[in-house]
C-alpha cells in the first residue's frame, strides 16, 4: 500500500493527491496535522534519505524556529523536531512499500506516477 504523507492544505500535496487519484493509484493519505508524525517514522526517513532531503529549510516553520534550534539540527536531533513541528517536512513524502520519495515537482510527476503504477 502506498502512503502519501503531508498536510491537506499544502498545494503540492493537493496536486499529488489529485494526480494519484486521476491515475487510479490506490493510496492512503496521512495528514501530519491530524495524524501527527511519530518520532520513529521521522527517524527512519532521516536515516534513509538524510536530513537535507527531509527537512524543508525554505518554509515559514523553519524561519520561525530560533537560531539555536536551526543551528543544532542533525540526524540525531531532527526526528524529535519533526515530531514537534511536522510542517518542517518537505512534502509530500510518498512511501511505496518502503521505497521513499520526497516532493512532487511538476517536471518529475510523470516519472513518479509511472513508478507508483507498477
């Protein structure tokens, strides 16, 4: 089963959900605002993909963090921070049977959908 993680009001997540639906791809949506982000799951993402891939340093949530928190971000500290502030996760995260991908750039849409269709 494919799980798409994100926040329902995020434009990229909305586009990804619609694209998967339109392509007839079954998926489960996990909304961070409602369902949270368990530390263990955040730890797995950081371990598999790296902090720079998982953490969105461009968004409002990142800019609102104090400088000390931003400067102390490591693979060890990121999971707890992502648990407290799941809006820091680059979105969407797509888990297709343990194969993770982050983001849904327009230029990559066709390739992502093709990979998920198999």
